[in-house]
C-alpha cells in the first residue's frame, strides 16, 4: 500500500470520517491502516488479549475502553503478540503502558494516554460490534487510516496510489 498521509486522504476523499484529535501515537509504526475489528470493554482487557492472539491479517483493532484513564488496556506483551500475529495496529480509546517498548514494536498504536497500572481480567467485553467514540461510529469491515496527523475512517479500502 502507498504511503499513508491522512491530510492527503481527506483532500482526495472528502467523504471520510475523521476522529476527534484526542489520540497520541505510541507504536513503532507512525502510519498504519487496515480493515477494522472491534472490542468494547471497560477496565478489563481480556477481549483485547483474546483478539491479538488471533491472526490479524493486516487489520486494525479498534478498542472502545470507555475512555478510562484508570488503567492500561495494552502493554508490551500484548503489543508484541499483535505484531507477531500480523495486526497492523491498535487504536485504544483508553490508556496503554510500557511505552518505551511499544515505540520499538512493529505495530501502530494510538491511544489517549499512558497509565502504569494493568487492567482487570474478568473475561468481560464484546467483540465485532459497532463502537462509537471521538465523534465517529466504527463498524467491523470499515477501513482505518492513521498517522501523526490523525485517524480517518472509510466505508471501503481507498485507492491511495491515486493520491
């Protein structure tokens, strides 16, 4: 896929949705894209752990963690597992930890912030449902494009070679 530049995507494809600018880049990939898969959970990353253990096939895991700033929902071990299993990235509406390792991991990671405490493990949460945060509803199968400028959502894969 061609180089991802979200301002160019927005110029060439004005129909895309743009997430509110509340995320920071923490991963080893500054730019990433892929079809969306979702998790909805709150202060319990069991379903995140379950998802990244599966083949990612270039997808982006979009996690609605309720915007919690009381614990981290992704750390070094899950990020490394996601990278090893072929995930393109993770967008976390919540916090991450182990940011020095995340920055060296071949995975795109955008999140609200950092927190040193790990989450609970109660097996709670939902997968592959529509999630809404940062002003946009995202559904499995849509495409997410992210870089240091922001995050955009498209109903289908965009022809970036035309940009």
